[in-house]
């Protein structure tokens, strides 16, 4: 009995020593190649599966790489960037970070160039179109993790009841379809302009008129194309074709209402297919291309990325082995497939080519407009859209775009 | 020789030494508290003031000192007047209604009646529950699409169709005020109840003998006795309600623009959406200053510490 107690205590002391030496303050021990290295990793939650997926990857990685530990921290998208900002300010930036915008960090020299934290094989495997978006001033800083595109989801039963024959392909047809559905007593179109993702809804419409948010050097929100799109959005609102209070509607709760069959049309993501299967498999719905002003295909594409913060030079090797390990086929394909996203690697695209639910989204990807994440002013623009775009409901479209542009200009 | 004649100076010096000795002796006991106060009050407050005079990049790098530039920017903010007005309305309405309702509730709970203990326990419930949880219950209840309160109001014919209570400025602030009162009542009621129980029975008897009616007894005898309890309840409520983030953040969080913001939620938006740590710090210093001014004015005017 006594000896068991002693053994337990010794074991606890040993664990305690390990824990202390592997935390950030144990700088000496992590310097040697045979000592323990700890990589801090900060990632957002994409779904309920995110934690389990990353934990699986980390477990396999740690088993294959003796002496390297990965500390995982998961935050909601809402909090992710303020958590990161606080960490950077405290000098405790995570070694690996999964996020959207990266150029503000790159411009301050906080990031490793991609070639320092991934092998040439890994870098060569990325599809060209994605790799291009990861560069700032000619250097690639981030590794594209996943892609996603938006498509129009429509409720077939509501279409039938309202006498809408085919999904709309132009704005005019969309207005028409929404009008017919609204006349039956159900909102025709769901427009979420609340803070959750106002920038996404805005860019889908802007892209549908040949507009966008600009490029890596200039943010262009207040343009004639965007204004025309915003005026059309306003038209949909004033004609009463959207759900009530679009300016204060968050996307996720609104999609739930669509899932219950109480909205005619919404823009949604590949994951929505899985959500419908799980929550309301009886929903009779279809997926179509995003209707645009002229009928030319265009949509919003989103790409998220992994980047590595430069804290302690001794960790570069461990980061590299993690990146190479993760982007290898079996780990990566499983991760992307379970999360319901589109792959960014050539090998991943081959492996997932047969996935039918992803087909319509993969087709739309070439016509996708991306956020200007490589522009250092993008963070501020994104924030301005989140807090101001909803004012479209009550204010003049021109003045809303002007206010957002002013915020973007102030930050660049 | 001089053992018995201690000059006064030596005596004072001795007293000082004794004081220092007793401070050193007390250090192990008060030390942890001092560390705690320094760690969670003094240091963060000082750091916040320091941040408010810096320029901090979007990424979080501390770039340079800018003096009071952040303050002049914050004070010139066109949204500020509306935000301050909202803050004043929010604090005044919540605190006033809470105190009035709590006075009534405390008087009621002070009377003997069957089941009084149970009712007293029930009053504590909103206090015991997490504010975020309570507010979320209200938030979902008021939801247009699946809210039970909305359905109820439609069913009994008050509303023709469901209304987005949390999506319109006035309605959302109103709903937040209701929740604010709901969660503030327990503490206030208990503070006032304690005050009521301290009112001596003989004073009430004397008032009765002198022929004072119920209303006169309440306003001229009981209420003045409640002075210090009321003063504490009001002061703590003002600070609490002024600094409240969760209720407003949940109830008015989805409203675009800044028409429904108080100083607290605005600071949060500047930090979360604009990622301006420096401006948010400047606003927090402003917030801190306002609270100090309110407390100072209150202590000066009401003199809650005065015994009479």
C-alpha cells in the first residue's frame, strides 16, 4: 500500500516536471534536437467534428515524431482573431494558426515564409490557383488548407406551390421567383446581413455584377458595380421579398429556418448538404448556380489557410514536419472530406473527384471571387462589413458603401 | 539611570518600530491579498491606460506611443453621443425600476405569511442562474421564427404576427432592460430586506401610537431607516448595470450599426470587428473615468456612509 502511494507520487512528480519543462518557459529544453518541443496550435471550429479531427491528426503525428508535442486550442470564428491578437500582443503567438487573413502578419514579419515550414513536395502539390492567393509581395507565406464556394439552395416544394418552374439564373428571374413565393406567405429569399457573415452575402451579390472587394494593394468597395448590386439588394428588401429584419439576421439561425422549409431560397455551402441530411432529410430541395445580373456565372469562394508564426527558431523543424505530415494524402483527404470542404491539393482533388455532393461546388470554383485576404487592410474591411452592411435595410446603399470604404481607407 | 524616564521622541520611535514590526508580522496574511489586488486590479488597469496611449497594429504589435491621439479620436467619434445616451437610459431605467420593484418585494417578503421561506428562496433563482444562460433563454423565447414568447403573444392576440424583438433597436433595448431588471432584483431585494429587518419594532409601535397612517409610517419612518441599505443597493447596481456586457451583447448583438450600443458593447465591437486594441483601451479608460465620477458624485451627494 505504502509503496503504491510512493510510486504514484513519484509518477506525479515526473509528470509535473515534464509539464513544466514542456511549457513555453522551458526554453532550454526545447532547444536541443532530442529535447521536447511543443508546438502551440490555434484553430477555429468549423463544425462539431473539428476538435476530434485535429486531435486524431495530432495523435498520429506525435506517435510518428518522438519528442514533439502539439498543444491544440480551438476557438469559435467570432473569437478567433481577437484571441490571436491578444496572444501576439503578449508575445505568445501560436506556432501554427488556421485562419483567413494573413497579410497583416506577413507585412510585420511575424510569419515564416512557406518554403521555410514545408517541404518542396508539399508546396508543389497545391493547386496553382490557390497557391497564388497565399503570397504577399512575391513571397508565399501561407499554406491553403481548404476551399469552399457558395451556391443557391432552393426549396422545391415552395417553388411548386408558387408556380416557379426553374431555379433563377439572373437577378430579374430571382426577383420574380421571390415575389411569387412571398405571395404564398413564405419569405422568398433569405438575406443574412447580420454581423456573422455580412461580408459573404455582400460579395456574392457584388460578384454577380462583376464587382468585388479589390486586390492585394487596394480595397474597392464603393464602386459603380458594387453600388448597382447593393441597390438591387435594397430593392429586394423594400419590395418585402426577404425574411423580416434582414439587417439583423445571422446566417446560421437563418439556414436553420431554411432547413425547416420556411424560406424559398438561400445561398449556402457544401456543408449545408450534410446538415439537411442530418436535421431534415425530407426537405425537397435543389442546388443551382448563383443567379447574377447578366447570367454569367460568378460566386463567392472562400479559402482558409495554415500559417506559422516565428517565435523561437528552434521550432521551425517541428513545424515543417507537422505541415508535411498533415498535407500527406491520407491525413488531409480525411480531414477535408469529413469537414465537407473542397481540397486545395492536386492529390486531394484526385482523391475526392468522385464525391457527388461536392460536384456542383467544384464546378463553380473557377468562377469564384475570393476575399482580398492578401491586402493588409482586409481585416478592417471585413470588420466594417460585419458591423455596417446590415444598415442597408434602413439607409441609402450609396452611404453604406461609402462608410465601409472610409473604414477600409483609414486602415490602409 | 534613565530607564524610567523615557523621552517622548524615543517613545514615538518605538511605536514606529512596533508598527513596522507588526506590518512585517502581518505580511504573510495580507501578502496574498496584496498580490491579488495588484495582479487583478492595479496591473491590468495600468496596462490598459498604457495601451490607450500607444498605436497597436491590427496584428497586435505595439508600434509607438501616440500620446492622447487615441482619446481625441474616440471623443470625436460621431457615434459617441448616441452611445452615451443609450448608456444613460439603460442604467437609469434598469436601476430605478429594480429599486422600486425590490422595495415592494422586500416589504412583501418581510411580512409573515405561509410559505414565506419558499417564496424567499424563489427570489434567489435569477441570481443563482448564469446571466448568459438567463439572457439566452429570453433571446430564444423572443425569436421570431421559433420563440415561445412570440408564439404566446400571437396566440393571445396581442400581436398579429411574430415580431423581431431582438432585431429592432427600441424593442431590443426594452427587452434587455427587462432582463437587466430580472437579474438585478434578487440582490437588491435581499439588501433591502436586511435593511427592513433592522428597523426597530418599537419605532413602528411609537409611530402607530402617534396615529401615523400606513403611508406616512412607510415614507416618514421606514424609508429613512432604509437609507444605508438603499444607498448600497443603488451604488452597486449602478456600477454593475453600467459595466454589463452579456445581456446587451446577446439581446442587441445582431443589430447592425451602433444605434443600440452602450459604451460597453461599443468597446467590444471596436475590439472584435475593428480590431483596434488601442482605441478600445482609450474607450475603456473613458468608461473607467465615468464610473469613478459617478461613484464620487454619489458618495458626495448621498453620503451613504453617514450615520444618523
